[in-house]
C-alpha cells in the first residue's frame, strides 16, 4: 500500500490516527489527530507534538522490531490532564517501513 492510499483511508476514521515513517516523521494524519495535537502534523517529527517518553520509546521499539506496541500516557495541560491510550502498529509501505499510531 502507498502513503496516498493510506492518507485517504485515514480521513474516513473518527479516531486520531498518525502514520509515522522510519525517521519518526509524520507521513499522514487525519483530522482527529490534527484536532488533538494541532495542525499541521504532516512532515513534523513526533517529538514536536508529543514528547512523552513512553510514547517515543514504544514508537522506536515498534519501528525497530516490527512488533505492535501499546502505551498509556497522561498529558498535563491548562485544562487538566488528558489520558491517552495509543496502539502502534508497524506497516510495510511501498516507500518503506512505517508505524500507524491510533489514539
């Protein structure tokens, strides 16, 4: 599957989804992810919108091993805490390896 095809599929899903390449840069994100993390996400390094060590460690592991990973993270903000569960699923794309993060 190619990134353009996945990008079209992501747009139809109401859950926040982010497709990340091997360099931990966002290849595609849907509107729910943009609302959660701010726009624009595409082309940005993951560390620019979510610096949580559990997320970054599990992302790195999923990219390196090709194994699915999960994390539960808490983000502190002005309005209070946001609790997120994230599933990180490795994908083989025509452009190379990637991970789909579902929040």
